[in-house]
């Protein structure tokens, strides 16, 4: 069976939790072929890959949101009345009408032709007239074009034929999954690690480049994409219960939703040899050095500890090449606080060599799904201080059916003083620290191992293959 795995802004070009999840799914299921459909704002090449593709990856299709398809450039846009109405309802967020996807992807010859057409102008004009607080019509028209042109371009790309399509998010990836499922009559699964539309909503509300008048349209747009994916999906999956509630609020049908937690290689990480040499108290963080991980809070917490006379080393492991400006700001903050000997950015390393040397792990993100980094550290017996985002609380305190105790502390985001307080407590209470670490190790062993996750996806793929027919490609 050939599976189309749709990813957006991640595998195989950007490392991180979603990419690691995709890589694990593919590697752990060698019996299936995978076609990677990678959506990105701009083109990537093989040289940009952060992962070595497993042998069961049979193809990689790079789709860019800002480049037009070369399929059909010269034909005139001619639409029937029912097609115009279907398209209008979709573009004006009145309905997630899947037929509109076929109008955009199959009937309209090119996005350039459509956005230069009278049909587009009349639709924008109709929407503008319904606006309660009208600004400039020209600005409104360009907002429409900026919002919808990537959608047309995406749907007009040449796509691979597969037996099942699995999207690693909603958004553009989920939209394409819905279109492929309907056009190829194949099962469609979507797995959300974070809730895509809510994450975009938070970004839009903070964005200074979007006029406040248009923010509601952009927020509606991303929720619209999610609802379209939910409508066509056979299964809507996520990693933990709080996310499932968000999916239901946005419009997912309850009977389609299910939870499959992340899994890590527990056997490998739980048996790492312990390092017993004399050394300062060692704090570890497995993170990409990007703003969403809020590395500055870690550095500020380190300064607070240093001012309290604490001796420690704080090692930050993870890629340094995704946001060079932010990395430079973090390095500057370390230097300005005279922390060069205590806080070290070591880049992308083999975590197996570092984990046994740490006393605790820390994660100070302002947004997360179910962080693999914390699960990996817990597998190695590290207690954690984490921020209350995503599934972090659940990882530290367990679900309702969890018999194990706490495996660390949860603090609100962007509170370096509380991070420092909890670290200091763990420094002072080594027996309790050890106990927390063992609680976390047991929790991962019970609920978050690779095979737990893979078994459930294997079963889903088997059901999809049986329901829609075997090996059609």
C-alpha cells in the first residue's frame, strides 16, 4: 500500500517534533511505501534535508505556496453558475463545500487567470458590500488575493496517486488531504500535534503587519481550512485530550476523533549508562533555538540562579540554524549576563551522550503539542520543570488512569523566577528528585513507547485499506 504523507513546513527540511513523528512512522512501518508531499512557502532542495529518507520513501513532492503551477496557463476562466456559487460560498466562509475545491483545482485553468477575471472581482465586491465596517476596496481586494491565491496554487499542482492520505496537520496540508481523498476516493487521516487554526489565530492577533480590520478574516480563513479537513477526514487524531476538545469546538465530528499519544524509543533511552563523575549540577534542554521555545526565559532563570549563588551548567541541545537572528539575541543575552561558563548552546548533538550527564530537564516553551523532547528526557529518568502548555501538565502529572506520581513541576509560561525556584528545589532535594525521575520513567514505559503509537496507526492503516480496497496503486 502506498501512503501519501502530507507535511507543512516540516519534514524532511525542518527538524522538530512533527518531523520526528513523521520519520518514526515511516521507519517503523517498512511494509508500506510513503510518498512525501511537502508544502513550504519557498522551494527546498535535497541539500536542505535534515533527515536521511528511509528506503520505503518512494517519492518526495515539493509544493510551494508562492509559485504557480505550470499545468494550464493560457486558458480563459469559464465557470457555470453552480460552480460560481459553490466557489463564492467557500471563499466567503459560508460553507466548507468540497465541490469548491474541484472548481479551484480542476476547473479553473490557472490562479493568475482567475484573479484577473471578472468572476473574481464580482465575488470580492459582493463580500465587500456585506462588510459592516468598510475600509478601502483596493486593500480589501488585495487581502482576498493574498489569502486565497496560495490555496488555488496548491490545488493546481500535480499530485501523486496513493492508496491512503495522511496529513500531519490541518491548514494547507489538511486542505490538500481533503482534496486528494475526495478526488482519488481514498481514506484520509489527519493528525494534529498542535491545533493549527488556534496557533495561527494567536500569531495573527500578535502580528503587527496585518491591519486590525483584516485580522478577523485571516482567523476565519484558517479555521475554515481546518473545518474543510475535518469534514473529509475519516479519522481526526491528536495527541492528548485537551487538543481533542479544541477540535470539537472548531467543528470536528466527535465520532471521528481519537487520541494517539506520541511515542519514543524507551528501550534505548532508559538503558543509557549512568555517568558518576564529579561535576556541577547539570540542567539539560532539548530544543530548537527559536522564539516559540522561549529560550530567553531559560537564560533569565539561569541568571537568577547565578545571583542566588548556585553553581550549575545549563546545556541547550538542538538546531541553531532555523532563526539565526533569535540565536544571536540569545547569545548576546548570555554574554550580557556573564553566563558563558554556565549556559551553553551546543547545537544539534547525539542526545544519548548528554542525557546521562544531566540531573534535570527543562522546557520553557510558550506553545507545544506533546513534546518528544520531554518524553525522551523522562525515559532517561530526568525530572522536569516545564511550562503549562500543550500536553506538558499531563506528562508531569499523568492522566486520570495514571498510577504514577508527579515527575517534576509545571509553571506558567514566561515566568523565569518560578522556573528558577523549581530548579533550586530540585537541587536541594536529591532524594525527591530521583523519585520524580523514576515516576516519569515509569509513565513513559506505560503509555508513550514507540510501539504503542505504531500499533495504533498500523491498525488505522489496515482498516483504511480494507474499507477502500487493497493496493489500488
